């Protein structure tokens, strides 16, 4: 109990009792403590609450938890789904390949007048990427009335040839193209660029299906060889015409100049380097190479399409004698000497 004093009873006469408490002087009212012991029954009665207190409280929280999402959903529907402003009016389609805008619109299956927020962008992306020639599709909704579609197509690097299955290069009905990852897809537009692509030939494979990856042994190495054509020193003028997958350990590459080179599946980079050394020296000879077998790392066999001019041989061997007189040789010099000696033997 508090005894009334002049300084301690100002709260009763304050105009704003709840908002003026902070910043006031401390209450100097004297307090009188009355000690009284309550009976057990009185304590129980004081702490007891109505039986319906907690059920009512839980029910109120449940009603709020249900009504708020329902209200937000209804507001969202009224703002975005039922609003006449959010209707598809513009569909922008871009691609970096041969697919036509009409074909992409047909696959997308969306048209002006559809409610913008009802179009499932995820499903639209999946439908576009089901086309084997499509590598990636990006679909973006742009408020208030536009959808932008951007398609990245697979770039063909080679034709597939499989005579037992009737698969022929440069054939739009039975032919298949391969991208750098080895994925099959049909030719949509047979231009001069597609006609001049290299060919990967095999006699041992199952019927190909669009969108699948070619799994024949040596396919990855063949695609790697095509990707590196003209990029290795000494092989800048060599363009791949066909790669023939014959077995599990090697394959043959027929270049457009008529030369056939045998590569090891496990040593394509080393074979290209050896071929570059040979080609850099063969330019001094009048006889072009017919075959080279770089599947082996030593005693590389070569054949010529014409007899060798004896005078050209001495031009190649002379620098080797000078190098030997200089003393120690590097590994590359030793290997180049070895390859030149092979050319000398014919």
C-alpha cells in the first residue's frame, strides 16, 4: 500500500498518464508494506483462469492463420490473374541457329490473349528443350504483357555415317548431325556449311535416337581431333574429311588432301604433335604422304603416293648432322631426328 503525498499522486491528475511517464522525477511516495498470509484456497482462486481461455486463444490464432493466406491469395488473384492489364500481348522469340520463329511459337503453344500469370514458364522451358537441336532455352516473363524466349541451338561439327543402318551424311531424311558433345540431332537446314562438315563413320552401333549421346568407342577422341584440326603446329593446312572408327584402340582419319593417318585412342595429342613434325619437313619433298601411322610412338611408318626424289632426302638429313656436332639434344630434337630418319628410309 502506498501512502498519499503531494509529490507522489500527480498521476491521477495528468492529462496523458501513459505517455508522460518517462523523463519525470522519481516517485518519492512512501510505501507501507502490509503482510498478509493468504489461505491456500484464496491463492488457488486468484491464479485460476476461465476454462475456455486457452481454447478461445488457440481458435483465434487458427482463424488468423487460415484467413490471412486466403485473403492474400484472393488479393493476388484479383491483382494479377483477373486484371485485364496482365494479358499476353507480345511474344518475343530469339534463336542463334536455324530454327524458325514459327516453329518455336508452335512448340511453345502460347498465343496473345492468354493470362500472363497463368503461363507456366517452367513447363514452357521443358517443352522447348525437348527439341533435340535445342541446347538451352531461357524464358522470362516481363510485366505487364510480354514473354521473352531465347534459344541456344546445338552447333553441328560432324555427320554420322553407319552403312549397316543406312545412315548417310548430308541426308536430311536418314542423316544425323553431331555436336561437340556427341549428341545426335536431325539437320533442319542443309546449307553449304553443313554439307562440308567432316564425317564420323562406324559399322558397330545401335539405331541412334535424337537427343542421345553417341557411345561408340573412340567417338570422344574423333570429336576432339576434329575440334583441334588446324590448331597444331605443322598441321594448319590439314582439314578432316572423315574419321573412321574401326576398333577399340585406334581410328583412321582421312584428310581432304588424300592422306590417311592412324591415331591411337589413348594418344591423340601425342599423335598430332608427331604428325605436325612430319608435315613441317615433308613440305621440302616433292612426294606427298599417302599414309602415316602415329598410333605408335616409335618407328612411325609412312608411305608416299609417289617415288621420293633422292636429292630432297639430303636436304632433310643435313641439319641432323649439324645438331649432332653441337652436343646434347633436347627430347623434342631427338624425336624430330627420329621422325626425319623415318622419312629418309621412305
